[in-house]
């Protein structure tokens, strides 16, 4: 689609940067949100989770799979490909297709690239998963160790869940209540099955939201999927899926 080619071009507009004080405060709060749990709740939470009934742990072990990025990337990829083909064979509907396609590409890139970047973050930090180094030790680090046992920070599943929360919510704010439930449950899953410490989940949540915010800014600066109202970035209105379906159905 012609409009999506703008992703490879320079931004069309200069978006105002947040104030330095706001950036510093946000970073400080984020760091505290990760570090404080390391010293307070990481070990007690994991010890308590280990004592839960086996049936409860089994349920959460099944649920946690729904934070796998493949659950989102495959459907989004198929929809993107389908709309791309439709734009070629139905050129009269191209203007209607552009809006939904831009939003789908935004969702795909947010989920795919934040999860990919988190993989390298895990490698950089090399934090040991719960019980690596003993039950009461939440400070086992071996940076650049490729073994999965040292891939605890950040939680990749939390990255995906909170990237989904932020990205879908930015486009369709009415989904926020359901998205919050989904993201929180996915985060709890990682602790309950003792795959991650609570601080890993917090780090993953912040990572996922930050990725969505970054891509929203990139898209808005190129007038894709989002537009700027004064100093606020908002999703472009419509067309709805019914309008899209009708446009594709026309001869």
C-alpha cells in the first residue's frame, strides 16, 4: 500500500518531545517499580507460588500460553496479507482498505518487535529464573549467558501481554477493561508457574507499553493509523469493519 511506504521515509511532522523533567520522573519510577520488588516481594511470591495446589498451577500453566506472541502475529499477518491482496485486485476499494491495514501493521510491528527486542534484553541482563541459585536468592545474574535458565528479565510473555494491552487499547479504547484483565492474568501466570519473579513481570509490562508508545509516535509522525490533535496523539477514525466489508463486496 502506498501509504505504508511512509514508514521507510522521514517523518512528515515534528512531534513535541516530552519535557525532560517528565522523562526523568518516568524513568525513575520505572526503575523503582522494578528494583523495589526485587528486594521485597520477589522471593516471598515465588515461595508462596511453589506451595499452591498442583491443580491451580496446572490451570495457570495452560493459560500462560495465551501470552505467546504467535497467537497474535499469525492472525495479524494473515489479515495483512489478505488486505494487501484485496487492494491489488480491488483497486476501487484501496482508499477504504488503507486505514484498517495501517492499524493492523501497527499492531503487528508493536507485538513482533517489542518481543524481539526483549529477547536481546534477556541476553544482556542474564538474570537467573526463580530457584536458579537457591530458593531464597533473587539476585543471580550471568549476563550474555544464552541458557534459558538465565532469561528471566524481562518476562517475554509479559512484554507481549502488555504490548497487546497498550497497542489495541490505543486503537480501540473501549477494549481497555478486557485488555487489562488479560494482561494482569498473563502476568500472574508467569509468577504462579514460577517462570519469572514479579519484578521480571513488571519489567516486561513496562517494556511492552514503552514499545507501543514508541511505535505510536513513529506512526503518528508519518500520518499512519494515528493523527495529532494539538499535542495529543489519537487513533484515526474509521472506516469500520462493516464499511470495509461492503467496499470489498462491491463489484
